[in-house]
């Protein structure tokens, strides 16, 4: 079942760990001051990358929408 991921714009500080972990899913957007999700819902093949991004985010700003 497709899942969506989100970045909390209030806590994200653009550390870039999400882009390192899941470059196909996240991008840095300095104009908006937080990381952006490039693809939603996330393809099954990228779930592991998103999980790694969730675990490595220093501000815990990334989460699955249905979680």
C-alpha cells in the first residue's frame, strides 16, 4: 500500500541528512527553509531509504503521514 512521507517545516533545519539517505525522495529548498518531499506517495522500492532518513534526521522532522 503506498505511503506518504512529510517533513515538519517548523522543526527542519536543513541538515540534509534526508537527502543523503534518500536523494530520490527529498531535496533541500533553501528558499522555503526546510527539506521538501519530491515524490508522494513513496514507491515501495524507496521505503528503506525513507526509514533511514527518518532515523538520521537530527530534528526528527520526518515521519510517515499515516504513522
